[in-house]
C-alpha cells in the first residue's frame, strides 16, 4: 500500500502524540463502570464506636472500648494483626517499678533526648499501661511468633465485629462532631457506611510507598480523612530515617524477616539519655560526599547541627551483637527506605488533651495516627517505644471513647450527604480517560524521595518540590481513573499521599530552624526562643491549608 509523505507524517505525529499521552500516564479506563451501578448496594452499619485500623493500637482500642460497654466495629484496609507495621514489631517497652524503673529517671532521660519537644503526659500513659498490657498479651500467647492471628481471634472471641479488606475514604461529620465513615470493599466494590457516635483513628503512619520497608500499604489515610473535615495535624516536618542495605535495597522481606522469628520481646531498660537511634547523620555524610568506611546503625544523642564527620557511633542494638540491625541487609546502608514517614508518634492528629482527644468532637486517635510526640522529633535512646506507645494509647483511647459515648448522641447524616460522598468516592471508576494512579505515585516519588528534599532541606529545594506537588494536587488528584476496586484503592491512596507531601513540605518550610530529625541547611541551629513549639496544620475557612505555631508550654 502506498502512503504519501504527508499521510506518513500525519500518522507519525498521531502516534507520537498518543505515545506522549501514554508516557504521561494519561490513559483510557479499560473497564469503566457507571456510578449508578456501584451505588445499588451498600453495607450499612451503626455502632457506638468505629475503630479504623487493625494494628496493635486498633486491637487495644477495640478491646478496651468493648469491655467498657461500647458496641464496637473495627474496619481494616487489610487483615487485623497483619496490616501496617505491626507484624514487623518485636520490641515492647515495659515500665516496671519492681525491676527498678523510676518515673523521674524515665522523664529526665526522655527530656534529654527530645530537644524539649515532647509530651511527657503520653510517657506517663505508657508507664501506666505498659506492664499490664504486656502481661495481658503474654496470657493470650500473643508475644510468640504469629501474634497477628492471636489478636484477630481475640477480637472475635470478645464479640467485636470486624470488617476487613475495606478502605474507608471519608469521615462523616456534622457541626464539628464526627459521625462515622464511608468507604468501599476491596473485593466487591460494595460501598460501606458505618455510622458511629465516636471514631478512633488507628490508621498508623504513612509514607510514599518506598521500597525496602513494610509501609507500602500505609498512606496517611487517617490524617487525610481527619484534615478534610477540619482536623488539626502536627509533626509533619520530622522524618523517619530507617535504612536498608545496598546489595538488595528493595528486598523488604529478606531484610526484615528476623522480626517475624522472635515474637514480641519485652524491653525492660527504659530510655537511655543520649542513646543511639535513628538520626540524620547518614544523610549529612552523603550530602557532604563523606561516605564512611565503618558500618553500623546511625548514632544518636546530641547531634551537631552541621554535617558530621562520620556516620554515627557504630553501636549495636541490644541483642544484635552477632550481626547487623534489622532492616540493614547486606552491603552499605541505603537511606530513604521509609521516605514520607514521620518519626514514630511524632506526626498525626494534634492532641487537645492527654487522653487521645482531637479538635473534632468524638474523634480520637492513637499510635502513629496521633502526634503525641512520645519520643520527640527523633527516635533515639529508646527501644520498643513504638509498639508500646501504640498499644497503650489504643487502650487509653478505647476507654475514653467508651466513656464519651455514654453521654453523646449520634449525629444525623442525611442520605443526600452520604450519596454525594459515595459518588465522589466512586467517580474514578466511571471516568473513561484519566491519569493512572501508579504513574502519579511514581511522579510523586521522583519529587519527594531524594534525600535533598526530605532529609537535608533548604528553602529553594522545598519550594521547588512544593510547586510540583501543588501541580499534582490541582491537575492529577481529581483526574485519576480506576478500572477495578484495586485501582480505586490506589487512587485514594495517591490522593492521600499528595496531601501528605504538601503538609510535609509546608511544615518543613514553616519551621525555620533545625531540631530532631528536621534539618534545614539554611537554618542549621536549634532556636528555642522562637521554635519551642508545634507546627499545626488545618484548613482555613476558605479550604486552604493553614499553618500555625503552638508553643509547647502554651
């Protein structure tokens, strides 16, 4: 067949344009579905307390709420006891005065490690609950290998309803009071509506789906849902610095499998002043092109506010004398394996009291969903505080929630409001063309994961990254498509990650000093005069993101 030059060029241009569109992630929905079809069926439930998240915080929130007389439904995006970071946890800090632990010493050592930016009342909660909870888990057999199954069975045995493989996307709210949540089942695309007098967020931490660490299902869903109904968020500027090994950096299972072989071990030695831990030394060394020869986990304690000469102390974690720390793998240490995640207990809902309360009436948060600042802005001098903090806060939130619902009524949410939420939730399924959520996630990762954005920060780089994230928010977030329930989950996770990225960049720009695991090249010193404070994020009346400074002692 003869094709003239003009037709050939026209065809080539057409192919080129189509190729460019595909390369840009703008694609056809291979299996669109009308929203009206998706709206036909829904699982609708009512309860006293809705617990969102089935890690250790959610388990204890549900148990304590139920034991105190509340009807409880727990909803998890995955499977109870096996979602998020809980399966990989193996150390549980226990305060026991019979073993010589002293409250004043724990408080003093923690104050030394946290640069003055922590909440001692949540350390008190850990000391109050940790021994009791660990002994309870021992009595169940839940400190042995395979504890996730035990957690799940315990909830069922105590009559708590569990809804698994369900992603909740929207919190119900009326006049500043939480009223439940809406989401969808990952296996059937069926809408799920749970109306509740109170909600306890135990959705865990979140990251940008990096490789090498077990956080790819964690996308700050709780923070995003709460923020959208007016919730206050804090701690976004402080970054987690877990790392992996250069020989197989993405091999999460291989690098962390020993965590599955130990169960939950009791950690009896409390916080160590100026102890080792997870700080920014490795990133300072890389930034200065001063790659250390010595191996070992990053050092902790009083980190200089300038790039150090070497990477940490080389000290080994207790119990690790015969090998490398968990997650390190073989080869040189590689950073960024938790990119997008905050320090344990540093980021999340801003607490309004010492009992897991938030500024939204009836909404409580626990574990890595609560900015309790249990260990401050860097995870040093502590072992087992992440798991113990989640369990103790979950128990506290469950008890407080059960007391709250005794004098509260369930807000009335109209069918019109719920249907509008469902329509927005399912919109990516009906959209015939749009952006692939996987591609948008990749663009976000390229923008956010480089060490010179999240770890070694400077105003010009933060602003450049923020420009891209704002473009993603305005151009991609509401134009993604989903061909099935799995894709729909990816769409909502990606939207939440975009919001998390915006929060992290704006909080990092706002805090013009260096403190904990927040380092600004252009503001390398700690400034207690101006910045002994929390950075709090919320929506203003116009729906724009607003940042404010709340003094630690205010």
